[in-house]
C-alpha cells in the first residue's frame, strides 16, 4: 500500500531531514585518513540523539548500528568496525535512517578520504549526477520506469559503469521501507505512475565494474554487500516528496546545489 503524504506530513519529514543534513555536515569535518570507523558510528548516533532524533536502523531486522559504513568495494550495509581505520584514497559511504516524532528521513552519501584517484572521483561524480537525473524524473504523471531509465542510460550506456540491480529505492514513511519500489534501471514509460504526495528514496549504487553484487553470509557479519568483481562502488541517496510543483528534496545538504528542488 502506498501512503500519500499531506503537506504537514511532508514538512515533518523535512524536519527529520534537517537532522540528517546536519549529521552529514558534521561528517565532512570528521572524515580523514586514520579515522577509526567506530568513531563515525558513535559520533553519528550522538548527533542524531542530541538533536531529538532516533537512529531507526538500530534493531531493524537485527541490525545493531546507527549507520552503515561501506568502504571501497563494499556497496552498502557495511558494519562499523572498531580498529578499522580509514586510509588516504579510500571511498567511504555512510547511510542512515532518522526518525523524528514519527517522521522519517533516509540518506546515504559518498566521501573521499583524503585525496582519491581521478578514477574514483569520476565514479563519485557519476553516481551523484545519476541521483539528480533520477530526481529530475520524479514528477507527477511520470512513471517509476522513467526514473530508472534515466539513471541506467547515463551510468551504463554513457559512462560504462555497473548499475546495481539487487538494491533499489523505495517509498518511505510511515515505516523505513514502503511501496512503491524505485529501481535505478528500467524502461521509460513503464511502471507505476507517480502521484502527488508520494515520498520516496532514490539511491543509485554505481560500480566501476559489473552491476552484480554478493552479500556476506558469515555469522560475524551477514550484512555487508560487496561488488562481485571487487570493483569499487559509490552511492548517493536523498529522500524526496513528489509535489505538484516538482520533486522536493527533504534531505538536502546544500541549498545552492539543490535550489531547484527546495
């Protein structure tokens, strides 16, 4: 069942998104070579709670942490690890879900640790542009396939990267994962028609190599998703509302960059 949100509910989600934005701004000043990934977990959890939010990933299907921390060939759902220190040139992804008085925001971001190679920077730039190409298609009357087709055409056909199939965007609110499913691949003009009041995530995961991934099955982990071929992966994700005036980003970190979506 798809939940259509009122302007009041969308504004509540934006307030949650403001905590998300602040957390990512905090990370920008924290991330550097030598940083222990456990410090990312503790600082993010504290930031969310200090601002009245709830880190909703804790307890979700047994997950124990406030954020996921995925590095290099880890695509998503990586675990914070005590003693694992970031290295210069690493590609870091941090993802979390925040609740605030019942309103939810969901966002992931990629970070260069120190100075990354030109190839890694190109991958990051591509994944970020793919996110915004998808957002451009999130308008009333379009179909879900329009979002995925725009992302896939750019990332695979134009840039030659792998566009992950197994993990996709989704509706968000009143719980973390709702209908509709929002694949980052597909055919334009196909799929569910987008309606005013839908709140969704768009979150392309783009690999340097193929799109295939594997998931850790060990008792010690059981969560981390990695590229099947060992290539590196980047991801960017926003929560947005579909309105009569176009898509509105609810987790914006940059009012200048996102001016047309606010």
